[in-house]
């Protein structure tokens, strides 16, 4: 119908973006919260692993699973093939466990909750109702507002501090809780699936995570159920020198559907912090999972001090026929990003999609991409990657497309675009393509362009400020990916794009 | 309204003077045309007025309604009401034409301390203006200038001009690349914007545009200077005799 009915949504930059650009001059989530924390001693060893397991009141099978991972990890070495350069990490100089003291016993009402913890949620923009729920106030979850239908699980340093909308989800048969709770309450599901997509031995960081993961989220969608609301996990690293090792396990049983959102922030610190997460997704026959991430960990300052080292293993296994998975990521934060959300297309006619925006400004380094492993017949995958480099940053797309001999008539389409802002940054594209049958088709398109002065002048002649102009042009460049995000995230992502490119011109 | 006084401009990269003392005053409500051979500095003048980088203003001044604008950023000049219709409109992939217009309009309003336009008012306005330029809803949704034909690009410039309601409109060879029908459409769009509060500076190679946009004053520019000014008949003289007589006269 008429033009402009889509005016207020998605299509380019909205006013909030512009305001955000003007008002926020540095990393917005850079405050820290002065909360009494309970730490385990620095370093990783058997005692620490046992302690983490004990703090989470885990059963013995879990403890030994962790210890086995630790043994493996000790024999492994850090991978060095990525195009990232950072000082040697002393893995024994990190805290592997920290949690707010007030969480030792669940509070009964808001008055008992550490006010600083509540203040943190407020700063994160989580509404009061959900603050109560997250803070674990009894009964709060039973009276949801009914308007904002997103269930939130918040992970503060090492510990999940609460999950909203639990009862409503329960009615639908959906399990959404912290992984530590799932280990206790749903051991059969956890035993069956944990480590089945990302094996303990998978890679250095995933193995470390298997040994020391402290918490994370667990989702189970029963057969035929369309999850009644979007599920969201909010990760925040607060404590200094703390590594965050969260573990997420999502199981979409036959014919089910879920959309899952993940957001991350951390305070500004001069010293780098470690983050090594593992996300496993199991997609059974005819099921569909959408997993969206807005990663905004502290990227370090303009001179490259501090920031999060982000080593993440994310993988989805399309086990059944016609299973579908879609990864969408907006990576604006972290000093170092090492992340390749992957799809194993095992079932016939299964589909994998990967949409990515990766922004590297100042001294940030990003090495990110995906793997599409086609094992089943008639499988399809689509990769759309938008890399933006500014300042002196290096941004690498690294992707693998693999067609197994059995994966007859499979298709892949890859579009990989890089945008450069300024003349001191770099963009790199490293595709690995392996096709072992002659009926499959793989297409790869790549472009590299610059935000050119003519575009900026054109925007400015029409009245936009320089940073607003950059944000507009970059959001246009990212449009294909922004459109793949759920609405709420799309807005946030647009703002983040604008904020993270601040100071990249002029 | 627009007062250009002894403007000297050279290129930033090389020591080459392009404008060698331009004097020109455009009063509100009037249309001035600048004609001249290739390389005379016409387009440079339009870029310098709108604040494009790459030029050094070595002498002279430019005032817009009493404000000296040469030290202002391009967006500040735009907010004061200066608009340049580009000879080669720029493509911005992925950014909807309408989003671009609304972002620009609101940026200017904000800079002037005005409220943002509401979504409904904006929509009403843009549809109304687009209709007179025969711009359909599809063109409003497409990314800015991407895949537009030559005629569409120029009409789009005029649409932006109509939406932003500038005080001084500079048209840089808006007729280039247009067929007769497209040129009429563009000219009608410009004529509809003529009013007593608004001035126009129309840069063109050819007299034919001036058949449709009737100028009050015609200036001939050559080698970085205005060598002759006169009424509309001056354009006809150029059309019939070319620039050589005028150039000889000036030297």
C-alpha cells in the first residue's frame, strides 16, 4: 500500500539513535557496581572446579564431568590461528568464581535485596517489575505486567540472579531457568544434551568453559510448542579480574519454535577481562530456533587499554529433518572477539542461517564468522556478514562451508561485505570452502567499500551532523542484518552501531 | 540574502586558484543564473558555498542573511537555509529515501531549536510534495538514489529541496542528463518553490533550462570570475554566439 507505512521501523536510523550519539560520548555501560562479592581464590585447579560445583550444589556426575574437562584442558594449548594479537593471558591470574553476597540466600522482598544490585538493573534499563523478579523477590513473578512479553534471565558475574515469567512459561511446558537450576531439577535433559553439540574436547576455550562454567541459561521447548514469548538472557561482568564462563543449552524438541535473545555488557576496566562462553543448541525435526546476540562488552579505551577478551564457542545441531536455525549477531564490543557461531546441518532439508554485523573501532580486533557443515541431503545455508572497521581496528571474517559427500543437492550462499572508515583500519575475508559432492552449489560474494567523503558531504549538506551521517550510512550498510533481528533488538542495535563508531571520523 | 564578496578560492591539494574574486549578490525573491564554459569555476563555487572540503578560501567573504558562513560546517549552513541540488546526486545503499528525508529534516529543525516533525505530518507532507514531482511511493521507499535513473535522481533532489524549504537554493547543472520532459518536470518543481522569501542560484551550461526557469539576472563566469552580468537576454546571446565573443570582450 502507501509509501512510508514502515517509516517508524527498522528502515535506517531513528531519533533515539541520534540522541544516543549526541549524549553518550563514551561506553554507556561502563559503570561498575560496588556490591559485596564472594570470590573463590584466583586460578584454576581441581579445588576451584570442585568449589564451583559445590557452590552450585551440583550432583556428583556434574563434578566429575567438569574435572574430566579440566584434565583435558591442562594438556591443550591456546589456538593461535585467528588474526588477533593480544598479550599472553595468565589463566592462573583470574577469578573463576564471583557472586553477589546478597544472593547467597534468596531475598524475600525488595527491601532485602542489595539496593546496589537493583540500581544496576535500573541502569541496564530493566523495568522495576522485572528488577523485582530478577532480584528473586518471592511472588513477584506471578504478577507479570502482561505488556512486555520477554522473559529475562540475568547473569551477574558468575551467577544467574533470576528469571522472569517462569510460571507463564511453565504453563506452556517451556523450561527456562539457569543452567545450575536445570542440573538439579532436570538432570536427565542436561545429561542427555550437555556437551553433545560442543564436546568437552572441542577447543581450548570450550574445554576451559566445561571445567569452570558457573552459570548460564537452560531452555527446553517440548514437542510442537511455539514458545509464547521471546526468551532473553542478560549477561554482565561486574567484578574485576573475573572471567565469565557462561554455558547456555537450548533444546528445541520436534516441531517447536523459540526465539532467544542474548545481551552483554561490562564495566570499564583498565585491565583486560576474560570471557569464554559456550552455547549449544539442539534442533530436532521440524523445529526452529532463532538466536540473536547483541554483544556490547567493554571494548577497551581509545588507546587499547582494558576490554573484554571474548572467546566464544556457539554451535547449533540440526539433528532432525527440516530443522532450522538462525544466528543473528551484532558484535560491537570486546577488545578481542573470537567467535564462530556454527550450524551442523545433519537432518535432510535442514537450514542454517547466519547474519552478522561486526564492528571494530579504535584498537578492537574481531575475528568472527561461521561454519556451515552440510551433512544431510538438500540442506541449505545462507551467510550474510557485514564487517565495519574504523580507527586502527582489524576485522576478519572467517567462514567455513563444508559439503559432505552425502549432502546431495545442498546449497550455500555467502555474502560478505566489509566497510572501512578512515585509512588506518583493516578488513580481511578468509573463506574456507570444501565441496565433496557434485550436486551441491556454493556461492560466495564479497565486497569491500569505504564510507566515502561524498556520501558524508551529501548527508551533511542536507543538515545532518558528521556522526549522524556516519551512523546513517553504516546502518544502511547493515540493513540486511538489522532486518533479521527481532524488533526490540533492532532498535538497540542501531543505537549501538552509532555509539560504537563515535569518534571514528573527523 | 546571499552576498559573495571578492571570493578567492584555491585547491587544498595543489596550489591552484580556481575562483579569482567572485562578487555576487542574490536578493530574496530573485533567480540568478550563472553560465560559463567548462572549467570556469561554476561547480567549485557551489561546493565552496555549501562547505565541501578540499578548498582553501584565501580571500573574500560570503554572507547568508547577514551571517558569515565560511567558517561554518556544512550542516550549519544547511540549517541556516542553504541547499545545494547536486549535479551528481550521491547513492546511499540501504538507507530508505524517506528515512533520509526525515533524518535530514529533523536534524535541521533540531539545529534551529524547533520540534521534530511528527510522523504523520511528515508523511502527509512528503506524499504531497512527491506527487507534484511525479515521484511514486516505490521511489520513496527505495534506497537514496540507488538504481535511480538520471531523471529520477534530479527529481529527488528537487523533492529534498521542497521538503527542507531552504532560503537559498543552489542548483548545480540540474538540467544535465535530462530529456525535455524530465527537464520540464524539474523546472516546474523549482518554479513552484519560487517565492519572495527565497533566492535561487542556477548554474547551467545551456540556455534551455532558463526557458523554463526564468532568471532575473544572468551572470557569465569565466576563469574564476564573473565577467558579465545582465538580464535574461544575456543567456540568449550565449546560446546564439557562444562564449568566445564575451571572453574576448573581457580580456
